[in-house]
C-alpha cells in the first residue's frame, strides 16, 4: 500500500514538472513571438511574405508544443487509472 502511494506521488511530480517546463517554454515562446512581431512590424526591409512565413513558423511551433502537452497527458493517463484502483 505504501509503495503504491509513493509511486503515485512520484508520477504526479514527474507530470507536474513536465507540464511546468512546457508552460515555461510556451511563455518564453510567447514573449519571443511578440518581440519578433514588433521587430518585423518596425522593419521595412522584410517583405510581407517573409513576415507571414515567420508568423506561420511560430504558430507551427506553438501547435506542436501543445501537441506535446497532449501526448504527455495521454502518456500519464494509464498510470493515473492504474493508481486509482
């Protein structure tokens, strides 16, 4: 019984650590995106197509990071179901 509780708490800590790390990465990505958008808006040397390509690239990164969070949640799901028994 004690071992099951320790395992459950350990998995919860790992899950929380992964989620917090990804949230920190998303926050840094948000700040970087805002800075880059401001820089591109002020720059007259970058054509619209280049700005659009950069914005598309940043959005793709954001979606993939969200997909990683979903995969992590799904990966931890069997452990949480097992520990509830």
